[in-house]
């Protein structure tokens, strides 16, 4: 899924809103919905760009570790299946 806005842009939008720009005007100006704004605010509210980059790196590492765990569990299940068969 391709994101339309980068995390840096989203944080910039949130800072504009914090500076006093009305949410509806901000959404109209940049072309996103109110729902997107509030979803981003819940995820990125109060963050700086460096925090967002760190969050993205941690999410990527977490996904990599989840894939590794799934592979190990699958290998383990296959080995148990082989051992449990009667020869």
C-alpha cells in the first residue's frame, strides 16, 4: 500500500493545526479528510520528525522479527510432524 503523504509531511500538518489553523481548512488545503487528520493525530501527535523515523524503524524491525518467528514456528511444526510419524 502506497502512502500519499510521508510521516514528515503528516507531522508538518499536525504542527500547522497546533499553530492555530482550523482542521477543516487544513484538510481542504492539503487534500485529506478529517478522519485522516484525527487518525494521524492519534498516531503522531506530539512527535518530532526524528521520533517518527525511529518509530518507523522499530515497526520495520518488529515486522522482520515476526516473520522470523513465524518461520521458526513453521519449521518446528514440520519437524514435529516428521518425528510423530510411525516408520
